[in-house]
């Protein structure tokens, strides 16, 4: 389990995050939501050892992440960043297989099975032999997502984690749900812990086990999804109205937002 205790971060005396306390567990989906600029991506960078000079503790399996090498962390967690730059003229399949880079002692047969699993789940067959450099933003997002899924599936660690910074960015609605459904499958199939930054709070409501809502550089609300994503909390964080409506078609309650009061 990741344990984040009293985490604070400043840049040039400006507070970006202040006294955050949060746990990220295996076999669970945690969504982080909040207005633009509230510090969500900074939090994810800190958790994944991409930023230094913070106050507080970030422990993974009761060990400070500062004491993990990058290779050790790569075997325990996989990260999809909000943006990425990769200008090498490689085929999509070659980039997907980069997910195996940090994995030792894995057979070719297992590599092929994992690759097939990910490609099938994400319906990527038509892209595999094409050059990545010519892809649209949405197509690049799909391939990068496939790469990190390969990485986390290939790990031999008993407890492993997936960090997603806006995983549905640049994707059409159909593919957004395809990705989120795969994430839920990974949680059950591989006992993975997921931490995702989501802008669509209806998706956070549908897929999350827990939600952390950030405001003014602090976690304002945190806990079980239905306890946290309430109409009053949503208005407090986003200044929009919302309601919860039971759908006979989906056989579940869905969250609907419909604008500010002004």
C-alpha cells in the first residue's frame, strides 16, 4: 500500500500542496478530482518520484520511495502521464513492447500472451504495424496506455499499481469507457491498485471505490465514492449543480451535472 502522510510541496515559496494524507490500496480504484490548477498532477508526480524536495512521507510497502531505485519502482507501478513526447519513428507494436523493458526472467510465451491480452482488450490490431509518429493525439494515447498496461501485467510483484493522469484525454466517448472498463478488469484479474486523475466526475462516480477531492491545495473530501461525491461537495469544489438519477437501462444510479446556479 502507498501511504502519503502530511505531504506538502512548494515552488519558490508558493504552496502547491499542503498536508495531504491519502492511501492507495491494491484491488481498489481511487479517483482524484478537482478544478484546474489545484495540484492533481503535481501530487501524482510526487507519488511517483518525479519531483523532489517535498515535506512529509511517501511510503510504499512501509518503505520510503526515496529508497527505491527507478527500476524497483518500475516493477511495482506503471504511470501514464498527462502528456508525453516520443518522436522516434517506430511501429506501434514496438512501443507497446517497451513495457517489458524493466521485466527480467519473463518467457517469450508469456510476453506474447500479455501483448495479445492488451491488444485484444483495446482493439489495437489495425494500429500495430503503423508508424507511431504519424498518429493522432488519441491514437498515441491508446498506444501509450497499452505500453503501461503491458508493464504492470508483466511485473512479478504481488502488489502493483497503475497511475493514470487523465487517461481519457483526446479519446472519443466509446474508447474512454473501453479504457476504464479494462482498468476495472485489471483490478480484479491482477489485484492492481489504481489511482487516476479524472475530469469527468460521472466516470469517477461509476468506476471509483474511493475519491479524493482537492481544493485550495488540500484534500477537502476523501473516502468512499458515494460518501464523497455528493451534490453539496460537488458544488463546493466545482460550483456546478448535480443530481443522482436511477437509470433503469443501466440498473444503477448515475450522476448528472447541469451547470451553475448563476
